[in-house]
């Protein structure tokens, strides 16, 4: 099993900010909009270098989505930015009607997603956003795993024609992917090949899956770990190839198990290759206030939880 290490920890939202700075220098059609959260979305560098390409919308997310949809008519590529809770559930009608229905080229970029928002509590810890956004026809949904991958994904979606939901978070986490990586929308990343169980992880849970793989290896279990950074379109080919080899699977996500990555994988397996699947995610519950580490442990999103799920999946295929 390949070993992954890291020398620094950074937040994925800073990866988004770094990607926006690159786009500010390379793509004149990119415009940033924000709902009064410039510092939280790390847009300072983009705004400093491109003040004429930034629109401060204030705390009016619905209006921001409408403005973004309108900007596409003139050929602009608007990046509408705010917290994930406000970018999805608060403005779902505007996203559906003004962006998805007419396939507008809007990039909805959402920070502070999931439990790891931490101390701000349940009202801000959206855990349903991936499900809500993947249900919209034509919407591409991306959930990168670290700073470098978030930067690469931000740059990549500017070249993609159509609406995109890009999800990232607040806490600092290990940076373990290559700085010069090429991000391919819809193409899963093979983290480690294995033969006993497939672990499909997304977002912050990819690092936990890597740690889980090392823990399983110490017990003689050879896990295959795949980073599903694009929830939609799903890389069905990679999922099926892996499960046909290992015979069972685990999904791992910082999201409700209902409607998230695990359910997307389950749809593939039910229709094309029946196999045991265990879910690691939040189970029909809101979050609460706490440190990210405390919440990940309490709600069963740790490497240890992935190890236990892998063992359950392996036991079911026998």
C-alpha cells in the first residue's frame, strides 16, 4: 500500500481562494460574487487584483444567484460564493429555476460545509447539500479532498460549460495531493489499490479513509481506496471495476447517508452488480456545536468508523 504523508495543513477554502487568484490572472470572463463573506471565502487576492470583476451582493443570497444567472447571458463566468447552507437550502428555488432549469453557466462555490464547521452549530452545518444539488438535472457536483485538489477543481470548473456546485470546508486538514495535479471532472482518483474491500470516500473523509486503509493493512486486510471527488457525474466505471474485484464496498462522506455519495453508489450496485455496501456518514441527525475532531468522532466519521464498516462489509460477502 502506498503511504501518504503531509508537511502542512491548510483549509480547502484557501485552496478555492488560490484557484480564484489564478483565474483572475488567466480568465478575463470569471467574475466573483459574494454574500458578505469575502474573508471566509478567501477572495481577498482576487478582489485586490481584479476589483472591477467583483460584486459584493450583501446578505442577499437569492439576489446573488439571480445576478449570477443574468451575468452568464453576457458571456461571463460567475462564481457565486457563500456558506454551503446559504448556497443551497436558503436559495434552492433560485438555483433550480434560474440556474439549473436554463442550464446557466454559474459556478456555485460553497464553503463551511458539513460537521467540520464546528462550533457554529447545527443551523450552519448543512449535511444535505450534496443530495439537494445532485438531484437537479444538469448540475455537476464536486467535493474535493484537500487544499491542492480544491485549487485544481476551482480552475477546472471555469472551463466546464454548465452549472457546477463546488463544496469545501473551514478546518485545516492535511495537504497530501500533488500541487500540480490535473483535475478531471467525473474521473475518480485511485488512491490505493486493494483486493479485500473498496472504500469510496469524498471530501474531508478521503484522509480518514487513507488512515483507515493503513489500520486495516496492519490487520492483514487489503483495502482499495478511491477518491470520489465528483459526486455527479459519478464515475460508475471506476466503482464497478473496483467492486467486481473486491466484492464489497464502504462509502465515506461528511453528509447525511440519505441522498449522498453512498446512495449514488448503491444505485449503481443495485442495477449493475449486487454487492454488500456499508455507509459511513451522518445517520438522520442534525449536528451540534463542538470542535471538528469531537464532532467527527461522535457522529462516526473517523478512520476507526471506516475500519469497522469495512469489516462489516467483508463479513457480509462471505
